[in-house]
């Protein structure tokens, strides 16, 4: 929020140390103004506009971008963090709203009262030449951007007030200056045509767009800032060192950036990477029983770990119910992730401006707006859902028989688009999966590949007698997307038996004349196997293949399994039984 008094353009008054009596008198006037404006608002019947999708594909007629982190002294960094938190909350109130022609869009009717209970933090407000820490401070960056974009789009400013002073070190970037103060200094817009407002916080910028289905004039999208009138520079309460002032703050709060790991799933690769970070980081993770808890849930300094109990209890209860199949199973995963994000959001502070999040939490965090104005990395163990579904659909369309599991992992189109948008805004993506790395690099996402962690338990390889029956192991469940039908056909051709590490086949007719057995991942299957197979169309966690390679077993798989080239690993194409047979026969001869 900005100044509540107006100074003449170019005026540079000498700063006068604030005293209590004028401050009290000023506050009384503010209360009177608020009461008067409240009565006026009731007569005008201003409304709060709700997000809509009617004009989401309309033409963008104006767009304005302003930097988030470039103003104020380093000592005032905590107030900049608070400003960005306030912009996150306010952006949710404006993003996606659609205003019909002739209607009024009021800044405060849309945002509401900026209180700490509603998620607003301590930011900066200019009062009588001072930068004062205030709940909801910093919202003027949004009002400036809205006013500038509206004018460029041909929308009339029904009400607009200018700032009286500048923040030290801040160069005005918005061509239109619009200060706001709850609830009597407002910004109000009115258009002759329907329009839609979109507000987004990237890592470094505030972005405001206006779309309209019926643009009245042709308007350039880029908005250039004209010369701004000269104004005095306000003094910051955190840095002015006027110890006799009643607003003086004796101790500046710690504003050092803090990194938080928001975890849901884990792996040995992520665990190793996490433990390379300093103890000042914080680990947040869902509760799990000691019997099932992996070592990755145990940071080196327990005091910086937080456990999400409420989301974990809801998750355990839902798992006791039938999760369902196909889209219902994926929808349940999304609900569980959203529950966990809701709990994490209550712990996030404005100074938490560096995050590491696991993939399942990415879309709920993106939709909540919590990633705006923050640097974040993403740990990925699965394909982006848009690529995952494209591959599964392509595999299902290429076969004559119905393969139900190839229609699994269904999510709605908006979830796919939100995940892609969040990934493209990420600082980097962490993954051990080579195929995921390739897909993301093709999308222009920066990727850091983590090394796969090999099992440390001793393993023994089977020594097959010449002429004995061949034993193949399907290193997954007997599902079409794992290449189960191709393995069954290969077994018939080789007269081999098949060990299945995961669930048993559901389409038994495809396994006629094949001797098969489900043995489980924890069995001694390595000592009974000649070749480990995984000719899958999708595979995210090739743990069994890593065990086989460590034991010296030959592995025949598709590249979608995500392992790098190495001795003992042979590649085949999905769905090509002839190629699979040729490779396996050559491996058995060696």
C-alpha cells in the first residue's frame, strides 16, 4: 500500500521525525475516511467478480511485467518477501476474473481486507515520508500494474490516486501510478467492452494481462514506461537509525533466504542428494510408520524436520477404502497430494523463497499460487502426464485387442497444462531417469540428472546348465504397458518359463501354453533367472533391473526404463516380439 497524503509534483520537503500526536490525529482521519467510504460502497453495491473461463482464449490486448526483487535496501529484504507474499494472495483474487462491459472493477472489493488471518504478511507502506512495516504492504505494485495495463487496453480509470514518495533504490517502471490503502484509497476500472484479467507471479516478475473478446482499438502488447515525475524518496523504518522515533525497530528481523524440502515420495537417489545440503534447510514430509519409513525421511538435524500428520491420517483412511481403477486411481492420488499441500501451505513463510518439491505436489502448489515469486526445483520420478498419456494412447491404438491398462493414468487436460507450466518455470528438475531427462530437455527445461543408486545387498546369479529349460523374469507386473503380452509370446517361442515379480496376469487367455509363476520382488528370483525382461511402454522405477545388472544378469528392456547405457543392458522396441526374440537368443548364446 502507498502514501495516504499527496505532495506536489517535484516537491522535496525536509524529513521531519514523526511524533505520536500527529500520528494519532492522522489515524483518526483515516478511520473517518474509511467509515465514509464504507457507506458509499454500500450505496454503489460494488461486487466481487469470480474467476470464469468464458473469455480465457480471447485476444490479449495489453500485458505489463514488473520485477519483484529489485527495490529496497538489502536490510529491508524481509519486507520485500512480505510484499511478494501479499502479491501472491491478491493475485488469486484477480486471476481469471471476467468483468462485463459497463461494470466497475474495484481493487478493494476484489481483494478484501488484508489481514494476517487471510494470509497477508508484513510488507511496506509509505506513510508521511516513511516506509512503515504494515500488514498487506506492497500491494501498490499490483495496483500500478493493473492501472498501466488497463490504460493500455483502453479501459477507463474511474478512480486513481498517485504515490507521494518513492522507495529508496526503486526506479518506477509502471507508466501509470496508482496507490491504494484499505479501505478508502481505491483503484477502480470501467470498460466499454467485456474484459478478462489475468495475474501471474513468475519467479522474478509480476505479470498482468487483459483479454477482451471485442477489442475496441488495436493496442500494442508491450507497454513502455514514459518519464515519471520527480518525487521525494521515503525513509525506511528498518534502516533510518532514528532511535528516538516512536516507530523505531530495535532489531531487524532475520531475512536470510531459507530453503524448504516439500516431500511426498522419496527414493535412494533423492535421499543422497538431500543429505548433501546444509543443516539450515527444512524437511517437511508426511508421517509414516517406523516400519515403513525410509531413511530419506530422517534429516541429519531432526530439529528442522516437520511431519504432516493430518494429511497422512486422511491418506491412510482412504487407502483402507477401494481406490478404484483407471481415472479413479489417478484422481485419488491427486486428492492425497492436494491434502498434503494444504497442510504444507500453513507452514510456508514469506522468507521461504527457495523450495524443492516432489513431482506429485507440483500442480497443487502451482494452482495455489505458492510457487509465485519463489525459486523452486522439482524432483521427478514420472513422465510429465501429457507425455505419459500420449505414449500410452499411442501404444493402445497400435494393438488390435483391448488393453485396459494402457488407458490408465488419466488426468484432465487442465492438470496436464498446469504441470507443464510449472515445470517450465522451475529453476531445475532433478531426476535419475534418462528418458524423463530427454523429454524435459526437449521442452526447454533445465535438468540435473542424479545417479541411480545400486543395491548394496549381496546377490547371486544363476548358473544355467547347458540344455536346461530357459527361465525369463518379467521385472514388473503382468500388465500390457509393461510388455507382458510380448513376454508371453516370447516364452511360447522359446518354450521358456516365466517368473513375474509383480501382480499376476488378468488376461489369462494371453498366457495359454505358458508356464508362469508370481514370485515377488523380495524373493530369490535372481538365482533362478537367465534373462531379466522389461519391454515396457512406460517404466518409472526400474529397481529390479538395477538388481539384475548388479548381479551380472543380462537385462533386455526398452529405453523408457530410464537407465543409461551400460554393459549387460540390451535395448529393444516396445511391441516388437521378433526383435525381442532376436536379442534374447543372442544374449543366451553369449
